[in-house]
C-alpha cells in the first residue's frame, strides 16, 4: 500500500502508454513491473490514473506528432496527474516535450532504468508540496553523448509471447536515421544474463520469445561474445518452445547461423529484414551496408538451406534520391527477385540532424502514390504465400484475446490463423489443418 496525503484511502493508479517499436514495448513492460512491485495499481491507459508514463517514439514526424497528441490528451482527461515522458522523442527533443502542459518530467535514455525511482520520489513530493504539484529535483533528460548504459527489459502479461531485449543502440550511420542519436552506440549484456531472463519468462508460462533490439546481430560488442552464442544459449532454455528474430540487418546474416537454426532448433522459419530500397543508387545514398546483389544472395542462401521461409521486408518509399526510375527498379527487385511474404512500407520522413534532411525531397503526393503501390504488392505477395499452405497441417500457438467469438494465433512461419474461441487452446501449440 502506498500512502500519500491525498491518496491515503486507496492505492496509487499508474498507466503506461507505449508508442513505437517492440523494443519500447519490452521496456515499458519492465517499468510497469517495477511500479507494481512497489504497490502501485496498474490501470489501462484509457482509465483515470494518478501517474502516466509515456514511452515515446521518434522514427518519423508522424510519430513525434502522435506523442504530443497523446500527452495533451492525457493531461486534458486528468489535469492533476503526474506525466513522465521517456523514450526516443524524449531523448532527441526534450525541450519540445517540456513545453507541453501537464508534463512533470522528461527522462532521457541514460536514466530510463531509474524512471521508477525518479517518478516515485516526485509523486511523494507532490503530496508534501503546498501546491500539490510534483517537484522535479533535477534535469533528467540526458545529452545524446551520455547514452551508454543498458536497460535490461522483457515484456510479460501475455501467456503466449514475450519480447526479450538483447541489445540496444547502433553504430551504423544511415543518412535517414536518428536511432544512433536517440539510443547511443551498440551495446549488450552477457549471454548468461539473457539466458537467465529467458528462464524467468519460461517460468511465467510463455511459450514463445521474440528476440528484439536495435541492431541485434551486432550482439557481442560489449561482452566479447557472439550472436550465435546467444542463440544457442537461448535454445537450451527449458519451457520456451519457439523463438523468433524480430529484425536483423542483411549484411549480418551468416550462413553458419542459418544452418544451425535450420538444424532442428526452436527458431522459426520467419525473418524480418530491412531492405529499405531495391535500388543500388538509393542504397548508396542511404549509406546502407549492402547492395541489391548481396541482399538477393542472402535471401537465396536462406531459402536454399531452409526452404519456404516467411520474409517480412522493410521498405522506405520516397527517399530523397529515389527518382521514378529508381522506384521502378526497387519495385521490380522486390516483386521479381526477392518475392517476400510481406512488406512493411513506410513513407520517408525527414528527420532533423540527418544528412538526408539536406537532400532534395520527394513530393508528398509522389510518396503517397508509391506507398499505395507497394502496399498493394504486399497484399498480393502475402496472399500468395499464405495460399501455398492452404490444406496443410501446421502447428499454431494461439493467443488469449477473444474478438467476436474468435481467437488468433500464428504458425511457425508466421501465418495468422483464426478459429472459434476455445479456452483450452490458449497458450498452447495446436496442430490444425489450415
């Protein structure tokens, strides 16, 4: 029980809002466990709370705008609540966030692991303040160069899947990206510590772990170990039946790793790989560490070893160097050479302090048209991939959510399956005919 002057007859309510990637989701989940362990009552972000923690994203201008809108909405719904803001947008533009009404503290990436103690202390101070307002003891947003620590994190709360953070930061300097500024350089904990976290996840009844990070195959820079060392250690954890790799750079896909994964491990036939563009000229302007030939060779290598793998591919439409001719090259490369199962399509968003922001920009109408064309291609590719498995027997891990009397789950190769809700299937891997 937490007792403060204004809240003596009930426990303090805290709500969490996560914007952006699965890495943010794993971090928010870990922060929430810290609050709950201290006696706070966690409520949904749509409920009235005494404390709101907002974990922000800044991958696009739209993400920044959504962060601002979310904070203003929370303050409007409960003006007396303490709002703490962290995440990438908080790291990159703390001054913008501090100006928003209702924000009590902005906490940068370096202090994210201290967020609970900071907010708990501020909330306690609000009960003792004559004004009833939280008192911020110091400036907690840190300079970009200060992002050096690793905040261990994994998600929980579902009976089916957990996101395990194994790495943070990036040493690449892609011309469109602010992640190295927001999250610092590549770093990671030890294999042993991550295997211990996987054991904890297994103890909660979760059957599948998604390995997440910023540039996960760079794992080992901080510990002298390798990404393959990590995969082998996780594969030995009892209770976890499936692993997925959330996103991996194509230049870091190694044949020995693929052969090991394909040799009867718990790792599934599913990869999420950023292509960004299928034009060598655009890839060079982006300063990506591969060209289309290397990318195609990696996909071909994986298919030759492991068969019909589900490939989800990231694509940016309308990068400054992408002319109509280069877009057509990219489209054809994806459609005819790579032929993935799904496309994650993003319109290019100009980000401050990046080289691409200084390049001649593509018209928004053109970007929108290219996005629509790629999304239509994605729909066709996905339908074609899933159609190949109609009538086959597949193992599906079903989730707990019930929507209109139906439940969903995924096959090992990431085909989404729907069936009438059956509580006995929740959190279990069930073999069915698609």
